[in-house]
């Protein structure tokens, strides 16, 4: 389910400008400092350019499909009394953390400014969370409760999921599927076995069953720790998160990790990149609110 920056080319742009409450205070102390910084330099992680396969699929269409699929999922959850109400403390917690992270998503993907972001909590014991194209976020209660997540760890998950959307990993996956279909159709046409020109259908179904590659997961990890650091949450919490995931599943990959378990290599990669975001975290305003760990799920998933 984990699933995106075209204009910024994933960190190849100049350092960000100040936004709102002095979120980037100290990034460039002197007015003349910009002239001393190469155009490609930026503070934070570097994950390279996005996959060219993403260009094979319309971003607008995929975001529309993601929105429709998300709305359908939330409607079904509501009918089953499994959608947490707006006033649920843990739903409020998720939305508060999202509000701190979202402003820093724009540098990674200019389309994110126009996304109609949504954040919901589902009353399910699964260890799962996702962000669909277009900024549609959902957490399952189980991942909050079973892992006894603190706010910094929740931010690590949310940063990871939002990063999938900003880096357009779902668009890349569908693009690769489109390329494969085109090759098959071309071969069929050449041998008189079919018609060329059929487009990819069922985007929504593909998004639900999507599996990201190891490279996608690594990108999401690194972009995620930068997003959480800029939002004022400890990026080192990502290490604690993956350690909890490994312990909870005793080596078996949970649904949230798709086909790639949280290995020791993954944790080492995060640790190796923490120095790149420590300065961002040190200067970031801290959250004004902190929330308690999620209590055990009640018999009614929408309960308090």
C-alpha cells in the first residue's frame, strides 16, 4: 500500500525559502550567503531523480483514482463503524502531526500544494498505514496501539508514507505496468493477436494491491526522516520504529512493510543519513502539543 518532486528533482533545487513561523530560520544566515552556495546544494537527504516510468502515467488521473478508491474505503469503513470520528483523540493526533509535516512536502513535489489532503483513522488491529496519490492518508489503529507509538514514531511512519506519494512511487509502479502492457500489445499487434492502443484500466485496484520496490522503500525512509525532522519530530525515532516492527513480527514482514521487512541493513541506512537532517531538527520549532500513546482498541473500533 505504500504509496511522490518533479520541479525540485528530488533535492536538486536551491535551499527552501522561509515559510510561516520561521520554519527555516538559520538555513542561510546572511543575505549574501546564497551567492556562496552552489545552485544544486541543499540541506537534507539526497535520493536522486524520480523514475522516468512515472512519466508514462497521468498524475491527474492517478490522483483522481486514488481519491475515488480512498473515498470508497472510508465509506465502507464508516458503514462498518470502523472509521474513527473527527473528535477521536488518536484521529486528532494524526491530523495534528500531518499538519506539521505537509508544508514541507511542497519542496519535494509542487503538486502537493493543490492536493486535498485527508487523514483518517481506521478501527482495525492491522499494523498498517498508507498515503495514496493526492495526499490521502490512513492509519490503522493496530499500528498505533500494538507498537505503543510515541508522536516522533508516528511522524516517522507518516513521513515515510507521505514520501511515497511525493516521490510518486505508485505512479512509477503503474508506469512500469503500462510499459509492460504496451510491449505485450505491440507484440500482439505485430503477430495479429490483438489491438494496440489499449490504456491501463483499473487504477484504483492497482493502488490497493500495490507493492513497492526495495529502492522505493529506501527513498521513502530517507525522505521521511527529513520531513519529520523539519516538522520538529526526532528523526532518530525512525530507528526505534523499525526495531519495534521487527520485534512485533519476529522476522515476518507485516503488511505495512509490503514485501520488504525492516532489516538491519535498512536501519543502518537510516542511521547513516541521520547526520544529514540533525541540523534541520535542531533548528525546527518543536510541536506545541504532545499526545498520549493509543490505549487498547475497544470492542467498538470507533470508541474512545
